[in-house]
């Protein structure tokens, strides 16, 4: 009786061991095949070319606002070309309250605004009376 129990225990260990070895062998083959398939159809991530760094401060500031994923990007500058002052900033915030991000650039001569609201539906015409306004939404 003891010999029969020992035989069953050894038999179970051998069967379990074979199952584990076969599982590992098939698992390793499946992974290797999946890896070779992925590299054949998809280029490695490391080989993707990085986006070029914007060269000017204006381009960097514009990229910063664009990274905010805004639908509309507007550039405002004084008509006389002088730097924007506190009154200009107050006027912009008062008449374009929908703008979420304001970034001053070009040595204070321009301000970039990012929003998901179309200013043409708001006070854009009023803003155009005081500022040079450029729509950079799709540029």
C-alpha cells in the first residue's frame, strides 16, 4: 500500500514537471514569434525622429500654447508696434475673458492667447480696433 502511494506521488511529480517544462517551452516560442512579428510590422520607438525644437522665442511660446490643445490660438500686438502695457493686458482680459492661456512674447510686443471659444463669436471686432490680431489656430 505504501509503495502504491509512493508510485502515485512520483507519477504526479513527473507529470506536473513535464507540464511545466512544456508550458515554458511553448510560452518562450510564442513570445519569440510575437516579438519578431512586432518588429517586422512596427518600427522601433527609438528610431522615430524627434520634433525639431522651435528656434525663436516666439515659436517656443506658440508651441507652448499649442501644447495646451486649444481649438483657437490668437496673436495680439499693438498697432504702433510698442510693447504691450498693463492697460493693454487689462483690456484683453476684459474683452476676451474666454481665453484660458495668455503668453507674452517677442520682448513684450505680442501676446499669444489660447482658447476653445471662437473669439469671432465674441468681441473680436472690438479687439481688432485696438490691436493687430492674427489667427494662428490652423497654422
